[in-house]
């Protein structure tokens, strides 16, 4: 079956920004064939859009790999350094939208997304992954909102003024450190009142429960998997999945092999069976309305059978083969994301 796919997480803006090239915008629009995502491959894969992450890198941060399955938590990043890359990637996204001649839409409401999907435009949500560019008194949050920010992860997998991210450890429980700081709690409340989705994917377990206690919105982990299947510290325990379901929230399946496999390895030789197993577990605990996709394209090593964003129909075919049925596949592929965004944004 052919179905549009709305995706919970990708890192293409970081990939493009790191090129430091004047051609980065055209590379996206015309396709550069590098990594997992560009516009032609998104179209080839039937991808209608998704959350485009702005992630402020540190010089030594790379994607996790098999060389160390127990790395320490990454060091913190200064606000000034984070502001440079954050602003750079936000501007890059605005340049892409401007130069796309209507092919790419920056969406700040579900009406924007449905209209983009109806007319074949790529629907992009601006997401910031790790709030280092925002000060502890929330200075900077409004400016990002004005630029189109509608989804925010308080931390990436490192400590900042708002809390402690979870490291990429295997095997390890997600309970790896202290919870949200007072500014972190204020940030969750601030996002609630502004209608910004709070992404819990990189929080450690104490931070997750702190956010769950404060948040008035459905709980969302845009790109995380099932800890009971793959015991990576980045994955969600059954109790966390149940809490997400009870809140009317959502979890997006991450294609990163180290968060999928029961041996925690980063190898492209990973079959569709393991993704289906995660989805089935999520469906049991979170419910049919709370499961979606959160690829982590351009941010992780993904299974070879998907390859890149043009290969997403192969995952849809695997769901079909597993007997999910067209109604459920549509929910997972895009409808659930729109439902949870409607509840979170209110528009
Ligand atoms: Zn991430």
C-alpha cells in the first residue's frame, strides 16, 4: 500500500549546515544523495514531512557506534556556542523554505500541515533538540517561537541548565542521573503555555517523570524505542510507555540500529522484524493512537533495508506484511502525529 509518512525526527539541517557551503540549500532541494534525506528522496519515499531538528553540535560529538557501547555523558555546551549553530540552522531552514518556490512549508499549525499535504508541499516542523541556545530565565524562547519553533527537547544527551540528558549506554537503564532543574521545570511550563511540544526523547528517567508531573500536554517522545527489547539507556521502560499512553501522548519509532537491536550494535544488517517487534510492543502499551515513526534520518546508522528516506515504503510494506491493516498503518504513518499536534498546539 502507498501511504504518506509524517516523521517525528530527522537531523538533515545539521548535515547541511555542517557542509558550510553556499550550495547547502540547493543541495537539499535538488538532492545531493548524501546521508538519508533530501527533497527528491523524501518525495520518492512518500514522505509528507516531519520534525526537522536543530541540534547544536560540539566539536567532538559524533553519532554513536560499536567502538564504545558505554560512553560517558557528553560534556555541556556554552549558550553562545549553541546560539551560533542554532541560529545558523534556523536561517538555513528559512532559506530552504524561501528558495523552494512553494515546495517546502514551515508549519505552525495542523491546518498548515494538512494544507501542505493536500497540495504536495513538504510540511516541516521546526524542532530544537537540546535547549542550550535558551537561557535559564527562558530568554531566547520567544525569539525561537517567532522563527517558527513549535517543538523543543529541553536536553540532548548531555547536561545543560535545564536538566541531564541520557547517555548512549548499552545495556543500561534510563535512570542515569538527576531530574529537571528549576529552570527545566519552568521551561516545560513555558512551552505548555506557548503551545510548543515538549520532546522527552533525550531526557533521563528522572527528568522524564519530572516533566510528566508538570506537563499539561500529552507526553511525547519523538524518536525513542522499547527498553524491554533493546536495553539502551535511550529507550523507554514499560512504565514510561504506559504513562505516555495514559496522557494521550505518543512515541515515534527510531530507526537507529543501536536503539533497536537486543545486542545494542550499530550495524546496518538489521532486519525489518525488529522494527515490527518494537512497534507491536508500543501498540500494546501506548495504544493504537499513540504510535508513530521518528526515523532519526541523518542522525544515526539505520537498517540497510530502508537505506535512506526513499526506502520508507519498505517499512510500510513490512507493517502490511505483519498484518497491521491499512487503518492502523495510516495512524502510525501520519494520522497519530497530527492528532497529538492538534492536542498540543490547539491549532
Ligand atoms: Zn536525537
